[in-house]
């Protein structure tokens, strides 16, 4: 647990090498002078801004779909889509309300669209992804490619692409989860936002063009040229995804921390789908119990199928379909499928591409107690 690290004597702030200047009246006066010139003494803030190990403000949280769904449905009659822009209930981490993050620098929300409703087109610097929760008839147009998506399908709306979406069904809501890197973009002060000059895009003739072009999984178009920073494949159907993970489970037990886990991939690079966010689908076999680990990078989980529980920093979170929970950076976590007959599937998205591109990856295994945390 974290306590074992805190008790490490080398992490004592009174040690040589850490800032340990005693306060005095002379220094207080000196600090005031510095402040008046727009400056400060590093040793007054050094230990706080350079912690021994990561100190995320986010806390582990779980949002139960049975709690959230009625609230989301209520918004459908309270607010017009055309007024809200996007009718979304966002998930506010108690430690990150200041930046509207679900965890770390990742935003997430649950969006609802009424039958026949459509939202106007816009684009922004932030990248977005969707994981469809319920309803038929969901569509999105990304840079002119109309994607039609159903429950548990995954779709991306990379930063800078024009996008709009809607619900073509006559009689059901569409509800999906949004994931964006808005808090990151804002932390970098790099946000742009633009409403489409015509309000709506004119879609290309063939629906799901990107999937038809890039989504076979085993073949690529000859002479494919693609130099953008994100995947040319914009949609990842659930059936194909589930089958791929189940197939892998036939030949591999997967990892001891995640079970059978696969990454949604940019078919051109083999890497993550977007420069700032990646996504996975993992299967926990019936009765599977993972061992704990912790790592840099924040993760938002969405229960695609099944039920079980996760232990995050010593706290147990029971989950079932369409519950959403978050694992803050450097939090110990392990996952358990409590069902002895059925597998559980967890969708997740993360900021790993950013962490990795900045060479900040770090990971630690929980090696005591057979790899399992005590529940505090
Ligand atoms: Fe958007
Ligand atoms: Fe993990």
C-alpha cells in the first residue's frame, strides 16, 4: 500500500537534499520583497511541487448506471439539445472539480439524444471518444464520414476534426459515454473551438467509410497514405472487438494485472488511436482475480459486460454493466470477475499515449499478500 512508500526513510522532507529552511522574521520580510517583484524562493514550494512520488488530486470513484441513468434521462426533457450544444451530464471527480475531470486530466460524461434529434457540427482542439451505452440509431459524422454506431461500439473524434451527431431512431434514446482530453488541453492553454459555418456537414455517400476502408483487422488498402496524428479508422464495432478478445483468450491467459487485454489500434502505426488518449478492451475470465499494480497514467473504466469488483487503493468498488469507475494515476488497483460462469468485459480509456510520449511511464507491482490489497 501507499503507506509502505511513505514510511521509506529516504522520503523524509527533513533530509539533506530536500528544502528544509526554517522560518524567521528576516526570511518572511525577504519573501514579501520577492513577491512584490513577481518572484519567490524555490525552497518555500520545492517539496510541494516536486513530490517524492505522484500525488494525484483525483480520488477513486464509481458512478453506478442505475444512479446516473435517471438523471441523464431527466436532462432530455429539461434542456433542449440546441441550447445545451451537447446534452451531457459530466462525471466530476471530487478532487478535480476545478478542471471538470473524471480523473487526472481526462474528462468524461454521459450524453443523451432524444429520438430524431441531431446536434450541430463543431470542432475543437480537444480529442474525443465515444462508447455507446444504449439505443439504436446513433450516428456521428467525423470530417464528412458518417458512422453509425450501436451499443458497446467505440468511436473516435480526433482533435481538429469536424463532428456532429444524432439519433435517427423513432422511439428510443441514445445514451453514450464521452471521453475527452479537455482538462489536458486547458492545462496547456491550447484550447480552440469553432462552430461549423454551415452548422451541418454534408456526409460522404457511403456510411462507415473509415471502417470499410481501414477496419478489416488483417488487410490494409494497398498504397494507403495517411500522415495524420490519429487513426484513420474512426469506429470500432463491438462484435469485432469482443470476438478479437475472446479469440485471444483461447490461446492466452493474458496478464496477471489485466487478464486478456487488447488495445484499440491505429491500423497505420499499430499504436494508440489518438495522440493523447488510448483505449482498451479487456476480458476477465469467469472467476478471474487480477493482482494489484500501480502505474503512471489515469484510466476511466466502463463495464461493457458482466459484473465484478475492483479494489482501488484499498477500497472495494462493486460494478456491473455500464457502471463507470476511475483509477487515478499511481493508485493500486486489481480487478475481480465475481461470476464463475460468465466473462466480464471492461472498456477503458487512458492518457497513456501522452505519458509514454513524455517518457513518464512508471509501474510497480504489489508484491506482498499474494499481490492482493487489504480492504481498508
Ligand atoms: Fe465536440
Ligand atoms: Fe493497471
